C-alpha cells in the first residue's frame, strides 16, 4: 500500500549529514521524495512509497545519523505526488 508523509525534524539536524543519510536510506529502500534544510535550523522532508519502507525511514528519522539529536519529529499524512526518485534540496 502506498503512503506519503511530510516531516519536520527539529533539534541538531544541520551539519550532521542528516539530509545525505536520509537520502541514502530512502534511495536504498525505494522511497521517493525530497529532504531540505530550513532556515530555522530544522529539516523538512517528503516521503512516498510502500508503507513499510516509508515507516522504516520515519523510524530512522526519530534519531537520525550518529551526530544528530532529534528533539521533535512532526509527521503529517498527505497525498502522494508521484516523485520519481529521492533528492536533496538546498
């Protein structure tokens, strides 16, 4: 079953390879969408794909890569947008 979510991750998530680590995992799992840094120091992401694989990326995002500290993860269900791959933006 396909699933799509928008995430906002707050904490120490800039300068710790959060975006590249998420992109690598999402790509490996076949999850599509994007991830980007926001000016306020948080990270925003859009994930779509198989429900099980999206959940695996979500579970990873609760802690992120080793140098990250996730204080808050906001998850909003949304409609799929038919992305073809996973990209890092700005």
